[in-house]
C-alpha cells in the first residue's frame, strides 16, 4: 500500500469505541486509505486497522483497562501510529460524526470554540451520544492541533422537514424551546442518495424510502433527494425497534412506569436505550444474526415485531411521500439480511414491490424484478465517505 501524503481523518466516537477512517485529501482518489477502530475503551482497549481493501494492517490489545487512557489516549496512540506508519502523511482535516446539531446546523461546520459551546448545550438532547462525540473532538484537537476540525451532523439532512413533520402536538413554546422531531442517521441517508444519483438516478430523483437497519434503525422519506420525514424524532429512540432500543412507545407507558411502578428517570433511560428492542423482546440478544439462527420462539417473536414495525412505518413513509418509486436497504441488517429484506418486500406487493429472490440471496445491488413500478436497492452505506467529502469541500472553500 502507498498511502497519500495528505489525509482527511474521520472519527466516530462512542462511549467505549472510536471508529476512524483516513481518506486522501485529493478528491481524485475517493477511496479510504485505511480504516479501523478502538474498542473496549476503559474496559479492555483494543486497536485494529485495515487497508482500503480490508486487509489487516495492525492490531493491538492492551492488558489493563486504564492502559490506553480514554479517548484522549486513543487519539494520541493513533497520532503516534500515523507517524510510525511509513509515509502515512499528515492529517489536514479531522471530520467528526456528531449525533446532534440541534436547529442551528443544516450543514457541516468548522469547529470553533463558539460552535463547540453550542454543541455542548445540546448534550441533554442526546445524553448517550453527544458527550462522547465531544470527547472525541477534544481529544482530536489535542492530537491533531494543525488540522481543521469539521463537525458533520446526523440531524442535518432532516432540517428541511415541513413543520408538520418537525413538531409534536405540544404547546408551541416547547417547539420554540427545541422539542422537535430532529431525525437521525442523516449521514447514512446522504450517502444513499449520492450513491443512487450515480447508480440509479431515477431512484434518487423520485420518491425514495431509505431504511437504515443496524443496531440503530430508522427510515427516511426522501423526495427528490431531500428528507421530508423520518421515523426518528426528538431522540434516537423513536420509530423502529432496534438492537436494544424500544422504538415507538405510547408516552403513557412512561408515565405509568415512573408514576405507578416507581422507576427513576435513569432507570427508564436504561430500560429504553439498553434493555428493550430485539434484546428485550427475545430475552436473548440484540444481534440479528443470532436471532435468525435461534430456535427459541421468542427470537422469532422479536423478528416478527421488527418486520411488523418496518411494515407500519414503510406504509407511513409511503403516505408522507404520496407513493413510492424506490426503496433502499442499508445498515448491518439492511445490507446483509436477505431474510429481513424478503419479509419486508413480501408485505408490499400491493405497492407494486416484486422481489427478485435470486438477486436478494446473491447480494445484488438491485433486488426487485425489472419492469415493476418500485425498484428495491441494497446500498452499502458509508458515512465516513460523506464526512470526508464534506471536509474536502470545506478545505476547498478555505483556499
Ligand atoms: P451499528 O448501528 O452499530 O453501526 P450495524 O450497522 O453494524 O450496527 O448493524 C449491526 C446489526 O447487523 C446486528 O444486529 C447484526 O446482527 C446485523 N447483521 C450483520 N450481518 C448480518 C447478517 N449477515 N445477517 C443478519 N444480520 C446481520
């Protein structure tokens, strides 16, 4: 491998992991030079890097939980690794995946101290993601002080929603105070649209329902490339059931749990974010692969509920769009589970969806039969590539 000399580094910092990828700063070479992750930060830290083709370049596991030293330690390790790694080059920009940009950011932004203050104020809106995203930024500022730091937001793609899709039916003052349907997974949806613009222009320019189905899962109604509706709302809990998150729930259940069963806010938060969804329903696991192979009837129940809610939300998204021209599946489940794709598509014969079973099994990019009114696509999403593209644009504007 001959890595380029100027790099854009993308970072996606979670509570115990940091995923990273490095792209050439030169837009002529779009592919990632390498990608990798730190995981088990604070527990059993590990580090792994692969080249652009997926071959392992380096891996390391620390023997003590505190040996790496948190997010800051991870990024100084990455910086040292980059210096050691022959010819890896200099990092010109660091692009950060940030879950919440609030109402202010519909576009990526250079991270100045003022912008960071604004993002810190959003921590209560995304308590399980935003603080770690910001810890990643602090660590990157220290590790790569010469680089331009760029924030890319999962909420940004949804900022043009019509008001009826942006609000809850609460007194207006709550909307003004930021209690809105923000929508998430925007970087993935942006990738899906840009990918389809090249691979299937009619799908990208028409009425598209994009399904990002991973550990986190949501769907997005996209008209002519613009998000007009999302299943996720104020938090990343709403809409579809997920690995460990509940998805749509009657708010009366929360009143009951807290008022009658005495659960604290923290206990409800843990219940909804960490103990529900596929894991809660199956009583087994949040992992779809394991559920699909399990003989336990509760595993089948969990999959039934997952498919049923996708069916309901897909119907809702079709109504928001006034019809459907294309459906795109992405995310770990959407990209890899032919079973879930088949079961979802089987529900939508009435919409004109006809599955090409062989194409679905073989991992083809288009899995609908030709000639039908709705094309069905499988897109290997790439949020890092979107972040790198935004960084390049921001760097170009600074010249
Ligand atoms: P995250 O939201 O954390 O990025 P991913 O997009 O990686 O998550 O999705 C993880 C989910 O994808 C897990 O439920 C995993 O079981 C599922 N998955 C990955 N590969 C397959 C597969 N071959 N068949 C079914 N599910 C799969």
